[in-house]
C-alpha cells in the first residue's frame, strides 16, 4: 500500500482518534482546530482511504482470562508457495494467534499468542505443530508487559 500524504490536521485527527476513538466529533473538531462538519468529513475520508482501519475497544487480556502472552518463532521447512499457503490457512484456524509477522533474519515468522495459562499454551502448541510442518518452533514467554500501545508515533507538528 502506498503512503498517503496527510496534512497537519489529518495527523492531529489521527493522533486524537488513536488515543480515544470514542471522542465526540465536536470535541475532536475543537482539538484539531476545525468546525464539526469539515472534521467529520476528514474522518470519513481517512476511513475511506483505509488509513483508519476500524474503531475497536482495547481489552485487557488478563481481565478476560488470557493472562499468558507467548512469542512463537517459526522456521519454515521450505519457502514454497504451497507451504506459505498452508501456513496462512493454518494460522487462520487459531484465534489464540493475535499477530503474525513475516521476518527477515534467522526466524521466518513471529507469532504473538494469547492464552490463559501454560496448559492452554501446551494445547495450542500441540495443535499447531500437528497442523503445520515446521523446521523449528521456539516459544518465548512474556514475563511482564512494560509497554503495549496502539498509538503510532505520528508527527502532528510538521506536514
């Protein structure tokens, strides 16, 4: 996807919405220096362009019984189109996988997994490794979340 040119007002709108998507449009407009109608039209334009991908509630995983976060590194047995398609199909079957990244370096894929506890992770691990052939699977357990944000560092001063 190509980068879209955003002016300072668009960046301010995004900054405010990343911090709180429930902000009333009147308050948003005031914070970015617009009246309500032009502000709302800009929000709609940002949504239509796919820059704003959705508005969601950010939930504390521990509060809903998902207290263990695990980063799973996967090395593919090969880099064929068939294996990649199988990988995509397999990860779609596991709601415990909340992020997937194709990596450069020693590891081919990095998965972020959210589960209740070690027993739940063991069950997930067994199911995943039965479902998908991998050369190597390494799991790293998060002991403490120091920072976890959905607010991207957008420049609101220049542009």
